[in-house]
């Protein structure tokens, strides 16, 4: 049996962070591939590398820095994950979602997740930003759920509701911020796969038929754990490439990082606007 995350482990990490900060973070931000730049906007930042924290997983992917940045954004106290943990790096699902557990124990009530994703919806183009309105838990359907193992009753129920993974009030805020800033905000369903291989044309046609608008290798486990703890979630996907439904083009990680340069300022505008509105 795998080792499951315990409350004692979460609290040990949360205590180590608490010792180094003087603010109480209210919003947690997770930055996806190529979107690290957003952390540079944090005011009065305290940097805590993941490697300084006991038992904390370390992100190994190029384009992910691997530290918490704690400070203020739009005068709101935030804790930013500059670099996330992915299942494909070899961690357990519990480890992938551990940072969200830690944020929750630190008192964070809202989670803003961002990611780089492939556009499955044929109307989407690279550089677009998509408001995630729902998610397709394909990892969970194949038996990988971060809530497996003993339930942490102090945090949430054994069988948490997932009828609204993403917060509807945040939808309205994000839409109005996009409008005020003349940004086109796409909307749709994010499908979470384990990766690290990109999808085959048949995978992509299947995803489209299943109702996915974007596909990526993260987010879903983090959002499940956030909802388990009743955190409110805003999700934004940066569309870094068009899904290759007919196999005529290739997808590369470099392309994903490159698209992040166009997407980061748009996502920053939306996140700042939503922060101002809460
Ligand atoms: N597929 C999966 N994950 C991704 C993609 C993709 O096309 N682009 C960025 N992350």
C-alpha cells in the first residue's frame, strides 16, 4: 500500500511556512507551465523553496521554478506556487495535491489555478485564455484520485460533492474583468490526463466527443482536494497549442513555454481584477 498523506505531515509543512511569514494568506495561486512570471508581481515577497520544507515534493519540470512566493497582490495576502507538482514526475496523487492541503491548513480560502493546455475546441487558438467552467477527471476515472486512502475527516467528507468544482461567483467576476479589459475569455471544460506524452489524434477526437475544450496534465487533482476542504476555485487555462486532431502537426514543450509569454499578461490581468473584486 502506498504511503498516504497525513494531517501531521501537512501540519509540519504548514508550521514551517508559518514560522517564516507574518501575513495570513487568503488566496492561493498555482502557476502553470510558462506562467511563472506572475509571481514577479507579488509585493513584499518571501520566497520559500520547496526543498526547504520537510517531506515536500520538488518540481522537476523545465519552466517550473519550485518555490512558494508569499506576499501581496492587489493588496490581498497571497501564497503563490511558482511551479507545481505533476503526477507524471513520479509523485503520488496525494503528493501532487499536498501543496493545496498545506494552503488550506494555512487558512487559504480561495484557490486560483492556472495551467497550460492544448486547445481541443476547434474555435480556440494558441494564446487564448479559457475560463475553466468544469473538469473531466480522466485520471480519477482510471483509478487515480488524490483523496484515496484514509479520509482526513478534519478537512472534509469521505465522498465530497463535485457538482460545482469551479466557483460561479468567480465566473461572473472573471467575465466582467475580461470585458472591462477588452480581453477575449474563452470558456470550457478542462480534461486532466496524466501525461507526460502528449495526446494522439485518436485521444484528441475522443476528448472532443467527451465534451473537453482543453486538455492538460494537471489541475484536476488540486481542484478535487481544494473542494474537499471547501475552498472556492477559479481556474484559467492558457491555450498554448491547438490540438492536433488529424496528426498533421507536432506538439512540443518549447511551444508551450513560448505561448506562456503571450498568455501570462492576459492571465495576470484577470487574476488581478478578480482579486480586486473579492
Ligand atoms: N496536451 C496536454 N497538455 C498540454 C498540452 C497538450 O496539447 N499543451 C500544454 N499542456
